[in-house]
C-alpha cells in the first residue's frame, strides 16, 4: 500500500510504543485513502484519542480498538504522553467565566393547600388509589397550576407515572418523577445568570452529551 501519511508524522504526536506503530499507520492511511480524511483531521483524531483513550475506547468510532489497547496500557501505568506538537492538535480549552458574588437565595417554606386543585382524569376506572393520592398531593403544592392523569397512570415515586403537572414559572421539582423505566433527575445549582447559557450554548450541549448516558444499564460514576 502506498504510504500517504508517514510514521514520523504520527510518532511526533507522543511517545507511542513501537509495537503500535503499524496499527497507527494502517488506520491513518485507511482513513486517508478510503474515507478521504485529510491528514490534519487524522492527526487531530489521534491526538484527541491519546489524550482521552478511555473516552474513545467506550464509544463507537474509527479508532475504538486502538483506543482500547492504549487505555489498557494506561491502566497498567504506561500512559502515552503527548508531545508539544501533539498538544497543538487538541481543541482550545473553554474559557472560564468568573461570576460576581451575589447574595445567596433565601430559603422559603410553603404550606400545602387545604385541598388539591381539580384535575382531569382519563380512564379513572383503571387507575389505582396510590396514583390518585400522589396526584392529589402534587396538586396541593402552592406552585401547582393544573394537572391530569393519563389512562395508563400508576403509582410512582413523587408523581404518578402517566401524571402531568403544570407549575408556576421558575419552578423545578426534582422529586416529581415516576421512577418507572430508570428515569431520574439530578439538580445542580450554579450561581450564574440564565443568559450565560445563551452566550455559550455549544459548551452546554457538549457537556451534556459527554456526561449523559442512555439506555438499559447506562449509568454515570456520580
């Protein structure tokens, strides 16, 4: 096979073990010739994979198998360090914004309504008592505006599965989940204004994609 990307260009990225040279070269030229990846893109892909082999080893991509080998070496204490040239291919770090000190929001206690708001029930004859009681509790909250139970509603954790709850503006209720199919919510409070996310939407999207897992058995380390 005609060599279009030289081994010297690849090993310049870091202290890549000699036994992996042929794998790097084969993948590089395969991507270059068959997938028509430009050389710059391939070297950047290798640099990012060497910097975070675990991330590439557990995701389906062009270098998954090679990343697994490198991650195995890392677990053995044989981490491949990027050279200055290799680091130059990594994306620039996101800027850090320092927010001005503000007074912490005061804690406010609310009393439940003396009776729940009226709500619509679809298929009431098939809905269990526990789901009805949970919905009544939810509609006794002072932030509740309206609610409804769907025909498949049944008892959940804080809110019935198949329950719908509308609230006032600026209301977040992490407890209002059903916990039926491994659904869950996690609330984190950051002392930053809402328009920050409008200025940097791509950073928020990238963070969510990189730290959220879906499907049966999907879990985070947190």
